[in-house]
């Protein structure tokens, strides 16, 4: 079942994020950089802050029992200037995180989470959805292109003190 996360989910989301974040990193990202990113950006406290912030939507894929299968986090903010140059400055949903538990990848969970993110973006009045994904993360790039995103440029993304190279994708709503 895809539903909105609540502050009670902060611990479960952090546990899932710690397992899934490394899947999106290129092989040369060091374990130390990954550990630092998880500690700083994906802690229970970090998720609690997202869950309490009205400018974010967090959705979960919740099985009947057991741990969460996946989650997505979307932010509604004015795009930063480098991104606005690529996609325009109109209202946009930033798909900050879309992650599926390893055992559930390829089974439609990501698609279901993304569909909810798209519905929420429309409800929020966004004109498009944008995201960044590592240039080596070809599985995610294939997924995003399959659901209608186009590659519009590049950006750099800080993971544990090192800048990683991302592609930026956007989908007009
Ligand atoms: C990228 C990711 C979120 C995609 O989620 P997923 O659950 O693996 O993907 P799905 O199973 O939903 O979709 C896989 C395929 O089925 C399609 N699909 C799934 N359900 C569908 C449905 N009901 N109707 C139509 N198509 C569907 C998808 O479009 C896709 O097509 P493909 O097989 O031709 O590539 C997931 O692989 C993941 O978490 N990867 C590791 C972490 C990561 O890299 N996250 C992205 C960070 S930017």
C-alpha cells in the first residue's frame, strides 16, 4: 500500500534509507563518504524534520507486515538558480529521494511510489518534476526515462565531502 508517511515513520525511514542509499552510489564512493552522508542526511532526526515540514511530501510503500518496501520524498521549493537555468523557474516538485528495498526492486514498487509523487505534484500545482541521479546509476536513469523524464543537464551533488556528478532529469506535468 502506498501512503503518506507520518512522524512515527522516521525511524523506519532512516533504517530503510541506510540500506538503500548505497545502491544509488557509484562504485568509487567510499564507505566512509556513504556513512557520513547517512549519518548527516538520512538520520531519524533528518527524516523527522522532513515529515514535519509542510513543503515536503514523504510517501511509503508499506507491506501488510514487515519493514517498508520503499519510499519517496518530494520537496516543493523554488528551484536553485543552476537548476532553474535548466528547467525554468516555475513551480516544481523536486523528487529528492526514490528508493526501493533491494529484495523488492523490479517489482513495481518504484512505479507505484512515483505515480503517487506525480499525483501529489499535480495537487500542489507544480508544472514539472525534476531530480538528479548519479551519472553511473543507469538502472535509475532507465526507470526515469521509462516513466517519462527527459535528461536536461548535469549538476554536482555532495556525498560525504566529495562532489559527485549527477544528471538532471525533468518531467513536464
Ligand atoms: C530506481 C528504482 C527506484 C526503481 O524502482 P523499481 O521498483 O525497481 O522499479 P519498478 O519495478 O517499479 O519498475 C521497473 C519497470 O517496470 C515498469 N512498471 C512497473 N510497474 C508498472 C505498471 N504497473 N505499469 C507499467 N509499467 C510498470 C517500469 O516502468 C519499469 O520498466 P522496465 O522494466 O521496462 O525498466 C529502484 O530500482 C531503486 O530503488 N534503485 C536503487 C536506488 C536508486 O538508485 N534510487 C534512485 C536514486 S536517484
